[in-house]
C-alpha cells in the first residue's frame, strides 16, 4: 500500500490491522503506528526506494496522492515511472474521483491522466472512483466560520462518504481480481453545501449563521450541477449527519 500516512492510507491501515494479509506499506514518512506491518521508504517524486517497496508484492492499493504540492510530478510523471516497476503485479487498485473529466480542476485533470496511463499499461488493474470524504468537505469548507458565519458557495453539491467505508470497499476488491473501471462509490445522500452547513449547526448546537454566495466560472457551475456526484451509485451507508454525530461521541 502506498500513501500510508494520508487520510485514506490511515483508514486502510486500521482496516487491514488484524487481517490475514501480509501487508507492506510504503511512504516517505514512516507512520506513527504501523503495528506488525512492514514499512519501506520510497519517494514517488524521485523514484527512490520504489523497487524495494514493490518487491515480492502481488497487489497494490495506491493511496498516495498530492492535490496541492508537486501534483504533476507525483500524480503523472512519478506515477508513470512507478508503473514501470510493476510488471509482476497481479492487481493494481487505483482510487480515483467521480467527475474528474468534467470538473475544471488541475488536480482532477492529472488524476484523469493517471487513469489513462494505468489503462494503457499491461498491469491488471481496478479503478474505482469515489465522491469526497465527509472530513474533506468539512475541513475545507466548513471549519472556519468568519464573524460567526459560514461564508460558502452554498449551491454546490456533494455526495460525501465515510473514508472508513471506502477503505473497506478497496480491501474487499482485493480478492475480486482486476475489474478494469468498476462501479463508482458514492455517499448515501446528495446535499448542497448549504444543507451540510445547516446540519453542522444543528448537530453541534452552534450559533453560527450561513452566508451563501454565488461564484462565476465553470468550476462553480460544474459543482452546482453535481458533476462530482453519481445518484445511481449511493453505495455508502454513513451519512454526513452521522459522521458529525460520531465526532461528538
């Protein structure tokens, strides 16, 4: 498993702990709690350590990603070099994001390029696209009220999911073998960001108000149109409201 120190990587470690799989994890920084797992240093940017990391490995879950820093070098250039070391791999599982070919974000375009690189390789693979994690939406857009107000583009839509549920789904794919591009993994409810803010205020008994703003441009329109959702794939069970409630326990 790559990207063992990220949000998805940490959730995968928790799910794999106690499983029957022999697990090797790789990242630039050693996770604080790796239990009995074998850890190998590697760097997608430089390629250092990758050969040792994938030695004697049958299945890879590629959780490594970099949305903001060195994105092209890691998501595309480093990824292509990584694939060159994987001729022996029996199953490569690639988590991706719903709507990446329709949403004008540089990071999404890079994820789409990476998907194409994997499809055009000789490596047996499964690509599974998901919607955004509950925690990602909250931390990015609903974590810092301004003057007791959530100032948000309230019309944009999300179908957020539990990172733990998605991690379990990825692990369940291991024994199913390569699927190619498989079904999307979406959350149980599609909501506007305003509705999500209202839920947070209610669940946490906050006094914050909401100031909903509109934004120009294709990005705002694509998210308002729900290009980052899939109403036919409501696979996850844990709602955003349940996620917020669980945080209070």
